[in-house]
């Protein structure tokens, strides 16, 4: 879906912000009575958290040519 190892995602604050926004929006959807969208956003937030904080390798796609 996305290249989570892209150098764009190196800053910790950006990775954290993406996960927090997805998870918080999933909670908002759950509270307002939309379980389908809640599951969708919670799943995306959980997957992003897994990829950004468990398996993240910022040097994997570093294509700097020296």
C-alpha cells in the first residue's frame, strides 16, 4: 500500500502523528456509532504503528548516491 521505509517518515514526530491521528479518528468513529469506519481507522492506525515502530528501517530505501 505505502512504502513505510521511505526516508520521508524518518522524523519520529511524523510517524507518531500519523498513528495518533488514525487511532483517535477510529475512536471518534466508534463513539459516534460508526463501527465500520472505526474498524477501518483502528486497523490502519494499528498497522501503521506496527510498521513505524516495530519493523521500521529508515535506511532500507536510502538511495543517496555518493
